[in-house]
C-alpha cells in the first residue's frame, strides 16, 4: 500500500485568482523571503502548486584527522504540495499534517495574500459510520485527550478494538467529544485500505494507488466538502 495525506482548509475570503497567480509567479523567482514556489499551474479556478520554506539543518560530520565530531548547519527546505480551489472554497494540502497547513497560511501572510482559512469540524463518529457498509470494515484504534471513566483512568487514552460495533459505541458515547484520532480499516476496490482521521480535517490514507482518487472523494463526501 501507498501512504497519502489529505489535509483540508476551508476558505473564508480570498483575493482574485489573478492576484494569487501573480504572487506565485513572484515567489517562483529568487526573493529575499524564506518562502518560495517550486512550481505551480493555474487551471480555471484551481491552482496546483508546491511551495517551500527555507531553513537551516544541523549536521554532524566526523573529522578523522582530529578525531572529533564537527557540528555545522546546511541549507534545507520544507516542501508542501497543495491545491487551491476557488469555486469550492477550500485548500487541500497533500503533505504532513496541521504543521503543513500552518506553513501554507504563513506563506499567504508573507505574500500579502488576504486568504482567510479555517479547519473543518469533523464528527469522528459520523465519519466512521459513513464507511460502515464497506467490506471488512473495522475501527481498530481510537485515541483521545481525556478518558471518560473512573477516576483511576483519567488522562490521554489509546483504545484498541476487535469489535467495530463496540468501537462505534465507545466513540458515540462520552469519549467521542474527547477523541482526537480514529483509525478505520476496510477493503477498497483494489485492496486493503485504512484512514486515520482527525476532527480538524487532517487525514492519513493508506491504500493501493488505484484507490487513491476514489478514497479522497469518499473522505470529502463524508465531511461534506465537494
């Protein structure tokens, strides 16, 4: 299986497409900013792009002559792949998790692009039940910030299940509002698949390459963004 990321941002307001393209064009050349655009393509109301942020990375090198380890810094970059969809009012980030969404908003700010975004609110119980009819469906793991139970079991929790019905009952109950991660597994068209979902619209998807597009659409439909 291959691993994919789908991290969704909802657009509140944004400048014209021409202004966005102009900024991407500027950042695709050498600038004084730590941000840059490796490549981009505008098609109708969509822009597909890879942006980056420069950073310094600490490295250690063995000096055999002096028998020491030297510490230095080298230039590095953080790459982020994204798609801006003006018609459907969302941005999809295909790398990392929430930190990469933050890098995208920081880039917008650096480029003086007045793009306001927010995270979708995902009901993890409803999300899981949307896939319940899938072949070999299961909810093997739920993680949360606060266990709702006896006083002896407070705090962070990771619950594992072999019975998907029990897992959904657990999620539908008081634990659902405290869950920050669920993992669902099922059989997609071309093979096994799993989705790890977060309530703020970040998804990690493992599946056959042939299932990727279809599962991305299923996730979008499940959270009501199309």
